[in-house]
C-alpha cells in the first residue's frame, strides 16, 4: 500500500481516455505518447494535492493542457480560429480529396462502410483543434457540456457554440450521410 | 411569468445553435419547448435537425477510440514504481511535492467518502480477492452487453413489464424501478451469467451512458454496506439488499452511479397494483 498503488488504482484506469484525447489532438501516435507520458508524470507528481472525486476529469484537463502546449509549439496553425467558416471549409476541402482510402477487394457495402468511417475520421482530424477537441470529448468520451467546459477551461456557452460550429463544418464537408437514406453508396451512383 | 407566444420568438440562426444542445440532451425544458415549437413550423430547421441527428450517430459509431499502447502503459507503471523505490537522495524533488504527509490510502478514502456522503451513508471497505474476480466478470459482462448487440432481452421503460419478466425466468425478484424522473430511465432487462449462476441484469440509462445493474441471490445474511471499486476504467458499486447481491457498473462518473445506487436501495415508490 503506497502512493504508487493508489495512483495505479485512481488515475491509471483513465489512461486509455488520456491517450485517445492526446492522439486526436496531436494527430499522431508518437507525439500522443509523449504528451501522455508528460501528463501522467505531472499527475503523479501532484497526486498528493489531488482531492477531487473526479480523477478522470482531472487527468483529462492535464492532458488537454499538455496537448495544447504541444500544438502551439508544433502546429500553431491548427489553433487559429477565423470567423470565416467558408475559409476553413475551403482550406479543408483541399485535403479531404486525397484522404479517400484505396479501394480493396471487399464487398461493396463493406467497402462503403469502411470508406464512410475513414472519411468521417479524416474530416474530424481536419477540424481546427478547438473544434476537434469538442467533438472528441463529446462524441467519443461522452462528456457533458459542463464536464467539457471544465476540462477545456471555457464557458459552457462556448462549448455549445463550438460544437454547433464544428458539426456545421462537418456536415458541409461530409454532405449527406450515405447510410441515413434509402439508396446510398452501396447502390452506386 | 410573461410567456412568449410559442414559436414566434425564435429565428433559424438561434434554432441551429439550440438543435445541437437539444440533441445532446443539454437543453433545458423551456428551451426545448421553444425549439420544438419552432421546428413544428420550420421545415428547413427540421431537415437540419435530422441531418445533425444522423451526423451524431455516424460520429458516435465511426470515430476511432484510440487505446493506449501496451508498452506506454508498462513504461508508465514502471516509472511510477521506480520513483517510489528510489532513495531519498535521488527523489528530493519528486518527494517534496509528490508524497503526501498522510498515507494516500486515506486520500483515496476521502474521495469515496465524498461520493457516498451525498447518498446519505458513508462506507469504505477494502475488497477481498474473490470480489475482484466477480468485479472483473461484472465489467466483462457489461462490456459484452454493449458490444454484442445483446443489451436487452426485454425492452421496456415500464417497471411493471420488466419485473414480472424476471419473475418468470429466475427464482428472484430484483428491484426494478423506473427512475426516469430522476434522470435514469429504465431501458430493459436481460438474463446473464456471472459467478457461475444465472443473474438478472437491469439496464438504466444516464445521458448517453448505459448502466448495468446485476442481481443474484446473496451469500451474505445481512444487508451489506455499499462498496465501490474501479476496474479497467469502469466504476462499480456493490451492495446487498433483501437477500440479493447487487452490482452496478458503468462508465458514468462515480457520483451519478452512487445516486442511482441510492435510489435503487431506497426502493420503489408505492405504486398502484
């Protein structure tokens, strides 16, 4: 029984979530590992001062800060939010075209599903970081607006408006869902 | 209170914003009513709502959830262990800020006590090994129920449907309460198999999270205290009540799970038969 044992019990269960957030924010596995390692060391160091009941939110806040520090040093352009959504949109459209996965020998419907997932992930990856983190925290981590506000250190109203803008961008980029309607990709076009 | 004429006040731009909060279950009642009134009259916003709902389903089903690489986990576990085993000379800096004056066990206890104090009773117990094995099974069963598309055998938000369904299949009558008003709508029931016996699984929802509550005949004679543990990132609570052992498991936060536990343990409100 000691600090290490308790840290393992209280903080380590959230390692996967910490890694997922870092992976989405940095955009690659190696830097995500660095960010997580740095964050966990910081968490370990300050564990003594940790009193809150929510180890998960506490850890995600540390990871999120570390990831944004990494972004500002390595990907500063991803932090820029312009009011011109069309501008972001145009800039993103150029990259999405190249992101379609190569055709493989799979049944057509399977391929379409795989493509849908790949396109979807690429579209979220292409969002500016402050929008991307909202989508990731909401749709993958399933956090409430209040929890997201605490982790991202912004007001709840900003969470709402950023999520709305992020989704509007995604809809503009992705167009209509191929599976949400009768017909769709599998039927050819 | 001066009411707005329903549906008249909202423009489409504001509606776009509120649709997101509405679909996320984050809009309050008056906002929801206002938005619904607008949607009833505005086909464009209705179409937008459908698009956003569809996008939400695609995102939740299609976004990659990255899992920490095993070697990262191992490395971190080693690092936290090593710091502990280094002598004082090497760890002066780490020690100064990292080590608490009182044992961390007490710290962990204060966390759990904070959770349960709100539920009216304060409990903390250490877990024997055998319970860990059951906990692992409970978590595995929870994950399986979410993955295998076999969450429920009987889909109903009506406790008067779910409870008799169990009575007919298991020789036990677990507490089944619809807690929709308290924010835990009942999803349904399922038969499962844990600790070498058939068990009842009652499924509740909290926002987007699902909670499995397992019940089987208790081996303890008395009403047991509530015990909390975390396994693979999932929160678990176990307690005994009315000859039954209960296990609640979910990825919801500990506070919500404790609230649900408290509601179930309080028992069903009197209902007309």
